[in-house]
C-alpha cells in the first residue's frame, strides 16, 4: 500500500505515470490525467511504447506533449 501511495504522489507531482511490462513483455506506457474543475481525474490519455523499456529521460520527452494535451482537455471540461 505504501508503494501505491508513493506512485500516486510521484504521478501528481510529475503530471504523468509510467509503467513497464504490465500489459506485455517489452511494453511501456505513459498516462496523464484529464482533470475537472475540482482537480479530480475524470479521464486519461495514455500511450503504449513497444520494444523497449523507457528510461526516465525518454519518459520525460514523450510525456511533454501528453501533459500539454491533457491540460488543454482539462481546461475544456465544465
């Protein structure tokens, strides 16, 4: 349970989460939340990357556009 709390806190700070090998071997994914006006997650954007495990730098590079898109979508939620 403590690990889950740490993961959620890291996701809140970074604005995205990264997983490795949860869907299949050599598949990483990045997800970022879509927030409502109360800052509650109501949806998410995710992308799967096949063929390699993302290192932290690659994850930051991939996540930049996703976080921006999620913020734009969040701004449109009433």
